[in-house]
């Protein structure tokens, strides 16, 4: 059975992102891709690093071809467009979840 590709896109909200990870971390029917815009300042940089630490905590070492990290900030509009393009250049179909989208089991 093919796993459903899922893009999780996030920015600088590790506490919110962790809620999403708790909701989906036990699923074995999805293949997760991660993308994040780059920091605007040092505070963002620290929070984004905390988000990537959560990725490893919940999902282990993620292959680089399933992670899109940025060193500079593109802004929401440009980052999201590039995130989606990047994801669908790798997958024919899939689901996109932002960090504050908490799915239920249905």
C-alpha cells in the first residue's frame, strides 16, 4: 500500500507544531515532508531551530530529500508557494498541513 504524502509547513511556533506532531506521529500510513521559511531575526532563528529539533524528536532523522530548510526569510506568500511547488515536484498527489492544522483520526 502506498503511503499518503503529507507536507507539513511551519515557521516559528514550536509549541503549536508539537501539537500537530502528537496528533500524527503514530500514523504509519503517511510519508511526511517538512518545509519551513527562514528566519527574519535571531528570535525566529531560535524558534525555527526548536521546530527542527521537534521534527527529529518525533520522526527521527528525516532524509534531506524530504526537508526544505531555508537560511533567509522569503515571506509567507513566497515561501508557501515554493513549499507547495517543491512538494508537488516530488509527489503526484498529497495533503498539506500547516503547523496549526490538527487533523483528527477520520
